[in-house]
């Protein structure tokens, strides 16, 4: 969702939650690029520019029709990767949370080290500060930004066509990205999905108000109803983007759900994330869908999401046949 406050279910002091989210925007500096931008000349759209940042990191700038804008994605390439290889590699998508960007996983966690000796392509796309991994409702007119269309119908086939990405895929995300991971897995594109402090129940009491507050404060000038409309009048749109309501479509996907159990006064965002995670896991259980859970004492921050990715990593890799 639009902000860390959206990873929740339950009543919330909205101003406190939004303030807590804003504290999460700092991070260490990225390493500078080693090479200049190199245009990739291909007959097929979209137009892409590549930049190699180091031996493993590649950054793509993509002109997206679905977004009506230029966007970026960062790749971590496995050892031995080559565009001309006669093989493909399994893929791990990592989705960021609200107010963060496609650089957040590499700037705030040790995902480089974690994946260094695994034969997997790591894909870290931009999802917008308030993108919610959704094609926006826009008053019923649709149109840009269409984040889900960009990710699943532009970027995914582009990676397969040009970067040797295979059809075995896992996806994981934190906060807003946890919601995106489950929604994208429900579309049938991933064999495994993990949510860390994820926005997996957006229709729980108080959460629609949190959407309004998070979008208003996090993306000034953006009408929060552009995303999914009014939660009462456009209830069907909200349900279509609520992992809790889409849980049945996750049958056959290897699932991991993790979140903290902080008290409201300790960390409002993580308190709500914990309630959402437990409700979502319970719903999966009602449907007979297996899910690996970890509910821990902790806060809504990258240190915990790094730890949870490490905990879930073997499960995700087994599901896609990566070593």
C-alpha cells in the first residue's frame, strides 16, 4: 500500500502511524556506477537502457507504456550469467514498501551477500512511492499508473526475452511489497511468495482510513481514491486488491507470512502488520492452504525484514529449484 501504515488490520492513531512510516526512509549510500549507460538496441519494445553498477548489479531504465513514464529496475545477476547463455536461471523478485524505491533492498539489507552463491536472478523493480502494486482505478477510467500491468505484462516477459530469466519464480516483499507479493502470486506467475510485515488485509477495521492518510501524507497532491476508489462504493475493487479476499487463489503456491507482534504504543505500523498477518494466515488455514508463519517480537524496519528474508530464503529457493 501507499505507506508502512497500510501493512495493517485494526484501528490506528493515523497521524502517529504515518509519522512512524516516515522514519523509515533513511539508508546508506549506494555504490556508484562503474560504467556509463549503455542503450540496449532491440526491435521489441519497451526501450531499455542498461547500466552495470558492479560485477553483479545491473540497472535498467525502461520506458513503460503501462505507466506512461520511465521507470527503473535493479538486477542482481548470478555467477556465470550471460545474455548469450544457452540456459535460463530461476528468478527471485523483491518488492519494496511504500515511500521506498527499487534501490531499498540493496541499500538497506544484505541481499547481495545472501544471493551471491545462489544461481538466481534477483529482480528489484520500482513500485512507486504509493503504487500499491495495482492498476489504479482512477475514477473508473483506468489508465496510468498501471503498476501490475507493467510488472507482469511488460517487465516479466522482457526479462525472459532479453536477460535469460526462467519460468521458475519466487516473490517476496515488505509492507506494501508484502501485499504485492501475494497479489502477484495469486495471478499465477510465481511458485512461492513471502510477505514480511505485509499489507495483507486492507479491509480490516481502520485500514481504509490509513490508506487515505498514508497516500495524502506520503504522496502530496495525490487523491487517495485514485488507487482503488472509495472503500464502500468501490468495495469490489478493494476486495480484488486484498490478499485476504484473494487467498483462495494462492492454492499451490509455497507461502511464507512473517510479521512482528509489537504493541500499539511500541510500533503502530508493526502492531497492525502483526494483526493483518495473523488474520491472513488464519484465512489460509480455513481454506486448507499451507503457509509457513513466523510471528516475532520486532519492529517495522529493514533489520527485521533482512532477517525474515534470510529465514524464508531456503523455502523460496527450494520452491523454484535454485541452489
